[in-house]
């Protein structure tokens, strides 16, 4: 079809039709009705375009915001994303028992890397890893010879975790770069994390800083508790008692909620999974003190679908969040035949390194540079790269990395610009957003807002259609005033009777109420006999069982009882709704007369 000279494709109509009729069986009648509705929709959109609503900055910004929410799913490597999720799931289930040596990077990264390689070679030649850690590592773990403990690999930053799980027992890693510097990792062992478990806990606290006397006392007390358990005392009773130092579980029968492997120290979980359901352990010691645990139930480790949200959050916290996009841009290089002039790039980097201040003469030099790279008729020039650097000051610290980021950004931006044509479903969805926003704005201007603000037009419509607004019961229109003291009623009533009806509420409240005292209450409206306001029923219509009490027991009213509405204000809600319908019908009739509509009936027959 064609509306106001603009073609509407069959695919667009089918997209909207299928979306709005997914649960219906199409027949010729419903299709004809829907075509009429669709034409009306498109006529309104045409009016919005003619009014220039889609050229307003506010409109374009809102539409761009919708688009930005949709585009990421089209600009990333889905296979890479899935692989990262599966890898994260495995990291959540793998304990690594490891040590490391950390060498922070300050200025000369190559020198630090070389130092790491020399230390690694010394260890491979027979030097003690522990002694090298004490001598060279900048991490606090150097005091323990670099030992980090037996920890879920997912607790470590990603590059460290990934490297650690790939090692064999006893192996020393190559230098691993993280935000903290270079690491040498030694793997002592790794194991699969336990599944889920329900457990109870009794603790006598005595950590590493406790005195020997305190440690001995904790041991003595935990064995006293154990003997009482052996004598028949309930574990839950003992866990709830004052002698349990794990205050989290006191009052909960000693029970933790359902946890999964890696939630608590490995020694605790080893003890739990060594038991059978319903058994409790002998006392055992950890860095936190002495423990007795009880096992209630164990379950399998959650399926990946159950922890998907946690996995996604984990990936979003570090450099992994960028990897699917970086991988996607590498694919785009192949798709768009990316070509790089390596010599020109190195010459550009040398030039930029030597010219710290890029003045006008520098820009003239750069403008004469050959094209550095190209893809699908897009040219990446020296000037464009400099413009990128000027927007990203931090990127100037590493020009090679900055170039890679510039290429990535350029490829993604170009692909973004092609989405509507490359992915028809995306183009249709964006058109739906665009037209839906236009429909809202133009309808608001011509119908909804107009019906609410055009008081003269509304009143004219009311007078012409009075029969549509007749009441079955008389109604009171006015104000009902409640006073705190009987002595003030006469004065308040006199003032109220001297005022226009619309001024009574604000004037009385301003005169008799303040921030600390409220002497009058004023209710303004239109109510019918036997309606939902018992006060009006009693005070005005003298019906019902309402008795004045509370802070405002003395009432009077100002207004009148009307058998029928006298103005649109008396039936504003209903009148406004009908006036909206009237305005819309008139508007649609005008649009059909103003904008030509041509429907291809041959295509309609195919749809039927």
C-alpha cells in the first residue's frame, strides 16, 4: 500500500499483523478490519511526520536511546559470549591450591616482564619458589612463601584464574599480566567444588592472632560440647546456646541456608561432605578456630541456567565484558576486507610520539599521510586517528593499543550504521519504535491533551450532547466544611458563603490552618445520594448512619443539589473521554480526506 506517497512494504504490514494477532486465526473479515486500523495508524504517523515531530532533538534522542538498548546483541560474537559463560561456570566449580609471586608494573613494563622470566627460570633451575616469593613478591602472601590457600578459582581476577586452572600440579606459569602487575603462579593442586549443602555449625573462635591460652581454651570447650553431643544432647540445642561463637546461626538451630561449594572454607566443606545426612563431625581446627558441623542434606551443583545471572554479573565486572565485541570486530575485518598499511602505521606512531603538541602545522603534516587502513570503502586516516586520540586522552599512553581501539570502534560504528539494512527484523523493530513514538506525540497534541485543555470545545460538546450525560440520581455539587470547634462554625460559614465556590477551599485553609494546627477540613466535589461519601449522605442528603467525630465534628455545606449536570465540569471524566473519541473521529476523517491511500488489492487477496 501507499499512504501519502510513501510506500508501506508487505513485510512491515505482516510484522505488525503477526505481532498483534499471534493468538488469532486470520479470516477475511478480521484482516479487512485490521487493514483499516493499520491505515488509520499510518495516517496519524504521516501527520506526525508532516508536523516535523521526528526532527525534534528530544524525539531523536529518545529514539536513539531505544536503539542503543537493542544494538549490543547485534554487535558481539555470540559464540565467544557463550564460551565465556561456560568457562565462568567451570571456574565457579574449580578449587585451586596455589602460590604466586607478584611484580608490580610502574614504568618499564618490559623490564618487569624480563625480571619475571628470570625469576621463573631460576625456579625451574632449582631455586625455591617460597624463597623467591619472600625475596621478590610485592603481595602480602610473601610472608607465607607466596601461598594463597585452596580457593575457588572464580574468586581470583579473571586472567589469574584462567591461567591457574590451566596449569598442571607443580607447574609454574609464564608471567600473567593483571591490573596489579605480573604474576608467577605455582599450582599445588586443583579439585572439583562440592555441590549444594544444608549444614549446621558450632564454633569456638580462636583465629591466628589469638594467644596460645585462648586457642587451648577453645579446643577444650569444643571437646566439652562434643562430649555432651555424644551423651545425647541435641545438636540444634547446643548450636543455639550461648557457647556457640557463630552468632549468625544462633537462634536458627545452628543452620546455614542452602549453600553451594565454595561458599565456606574448604576445611568446613570437606568435613560436611565426609558425613552422611544427619551425622555431625568430630571437632576440627581451621584458621578461624574449632568447629563441629552437621550435615542435613546435599544436592548437585546448580545447573548453569540456575546461576546464569551470577555468571553474567561476574563477566560484566572485568575485561571479559569486552571480549565478545573485540572478537566480533575481528570477524568484521574479514567480512569487510580490512587492509592495513603497516609501514604507514608505524611511521604515524613515531610521528605522534615525537610531536607531543599537535598544532596546526602538525595537522597539515598528518593530512598528507597515506591512508593507514581501509575497509568496505571506509578510509582510516592519520587525521581521524588523531581526532580519536583527542577524545581519549588516556589512549595516548600506548599508541599501538590506541590504534587497535580506534579500528575496533570504527568497525563497530560502521556495522551499527548497517543494522537496519542488514537485519530486516531489526529495521522493522526500529520503525515500530519510530512510528509508535510519532503516534503518541501527534495523538497527544490532537486528541488527548486537547480534550483536557480545550475547555470551550469541551463545554460546547457537552451542551450539544447533554442527553448522553444524564444522571439517574440527583447530585450535590459544592463543598463540605468540617470545623474543629463549634464556636467557629458561624464565622467560617459566613466567610465561605462570601466566596466563589472554587476559592472556598484555598481561602479557608489559608485562614484557619497552619503548619502546626488544622482547624478546618474542606472537601470539594460532586456526589450522589447514597454514594461512597457517608459524610455527604448525612450532611447534605440526611441519609445514612454517619456520625460526626474525630477532629472535625461540626459540619456545614455550601453548594446545591442538582437533578442533572449543568456543565461539562459536572461530568468531567465522562465528558472528556467522549470528547476525546469525538476529536479522534473528526481527526481521522480529516486525515483520510487529506492524505491519499492506495491499497494493492491483489496483495490483500494473497494474504486472505
